[in-house]
């Protein structure tokens, strides 16, 4: 496997090395205004966040925090790093580095697949921007080694939930979150970029091969004929056969949980960027077609929490954002579509960039964007964490802010490349 295929510098700026040109509707002033507002907000969030904890959400006028072993712990410092990249404000970098001190121990965490979110979104961005390999290389390598302990050559995928010892194929799978044999969720696609980049960083093909194998297994088993995806596939750990297909965080097993579709689009677009294997590009485009052409996609392009949830209101009614919309999904989709547009041309490119522009426009105003000084310092409002469990509904979330800022930065990079 030619894992070094795209080694152009240390970290290529999120795939935009090829210089695609298109007509962009959003202006530099608009993008800069959103990023400037994001800086104002995140500085407020920093003031409110205890030194030994990470921000998670803001509910009932109260900041909700987490320890570093919570899956979202890398997004807040990652957002700080992105905003430092934009502004050059070293205070932002210092705030991120302060959180790195408590986050670093997660490089040894073998109990979750989310170390990619934890370490790559934070340290990975810091390495890309600062080029400080002395500070960040070993942390990333150690974290990647921890992640691949969850890989099974029999299943050909990285286990998502539970410890690796829970490999009893006689346990009946349930949709309640327990009793899984070898669960793999679509979110896990987002951790593959971590492995691919570390493979290049450490000159080690093992990480690359595991990432590619996991992506191929996901492509084979996670998707329906219409290119919507299940949230979870449960495997027999002995032979890799599929036991069950579920949608735990969606409306029901056969529904299209919105954030899951966004993870899928982002993940396979990234796989094409890293490997240049056209099958990933073709697959990403089919996922995009499903999402963008879904009859339940609202006019403002901020999806409902599940495209197939029963009783969805008319999407033209902006007042129906409560209890239905997921700003985090729109942010992830916008970032993915901006990158996907750079790998396409003509009608496809115009479609992807125009939809991303609409998402960014919608997220950058009420009701989704918070007024500066409100919302506890979070940038966006109205995301949906786990609606079936009534967890984190209609609240700000760190990953919504992270991917929103990333999408703005990706769009800004397109504008700069076109000048």
C-alpha cells in the first residue's frame, strides 16, 4: 500500500492543494466577520471554563463541562487552534496549549475509538499549523497506537463501543446501547484521517492499511441501496459476519440519522483526498446526492436531526428549528461539501459549493448563531446530541462550533487560492 502517496509537506491544508477555481458567492468580509465573532465568543467560553475541564455544552444558563476522556474533548482546543491560524492571536494558541496539558493523557486511552476526535482535531491541527514536531509528533503516534489496539483483522474494522474483551458472539444485540458483540458506528470514519496522517508522519504503513481496510468494510456493510447509512453495524468478532444493523441515535433502525450521513460524507471525501482512489470520490458523491436531494431537507439547508423522523414540520417554516434541527450536522456537511467541491467540476462543483454556502449563510445568522456575549460563549445554538435519549437537545455543542469554524476556514482558503 502506497501510504506515502500524498506526502506533500507534513500536513497538506485539508486537501486544497490542487487549485480548483470556481465562482464563490460569499465574500471575504463575510467570512472574516464570522471568524472574528467566533473569536469573541470563544474568549468568553475560555473565561467560563475551569482549568481542569473541557466545555461540552450550555444548558439552562449553565456551562456543562467534561473530563478529557469524553469524546468531544478535542474540539474546543481544536477550534482555538483554527482561530489562531486565522488571526495570529497567540493568546488563542496559548489557551489551546493550556488544555493540551490535561488532554495529553488520552494518548494512552484504549477504551474508545474517539481518540481521533480527541487528538487529531487538537494536536493534529496544532502540528499542521506550527510544524512543531517536537511538541506533537510523539503524542499523535502514541494515540494512534492506542487506537489500533481496537482493530480486529477478523472483522476488518475498528471497534467503536465497549472494551475489546467483550467479544461474545452469543450475546444478543440490542438497540439500547448494550449487549453488542463488536459494534462499529459510522462516526468511526472520522478517526481514519488521524491514522492516515500519522502513517505519513511516522513512516509506518500499518496505520494506513488499517484505515483503508476499515473504510472498505464500512463501505460494504453500512450503507443501504440509496446510499443512506445505518448508525451501527454489529459484527461477529470471530468471523466478521454481520449480526445486526441499527440506528441507535436516530428515529428508528431504517431511518437516516442526519449526523450519521454527515460523518459518512466527510469521511469518504477525506478518504479520496488521502488515497486518490476514485471509488471513494464516487461513493462520497452518491452520499451527497442522497442528502442534498432528500425531500425533507429544509430550505435553509440545516437538516432535521433525522431525515426520516416521524412528524417533521414543513422545512420552509424557520420557526420549526426547535426540537428538530441539528446545527452540528449542517456544519459538518458544509465543511465536507466545500472539500468535495474541490475534487469535482462543472455542475457538480457548483451544486456542492452552493449548498455549502447556503448552510454557512444560515448558520451565520439567527436563530442558529448566538449573539456575541450570550450562549455561554458557544458560537452556534440548536444542535441535537442524542435526541432519543433526550440528551443535549436544542443546545450548543463543541463539535458544531468546531466544524463551523473549519468550514469557514476551508471556504476562506478557497477564496485565497482564487486570488
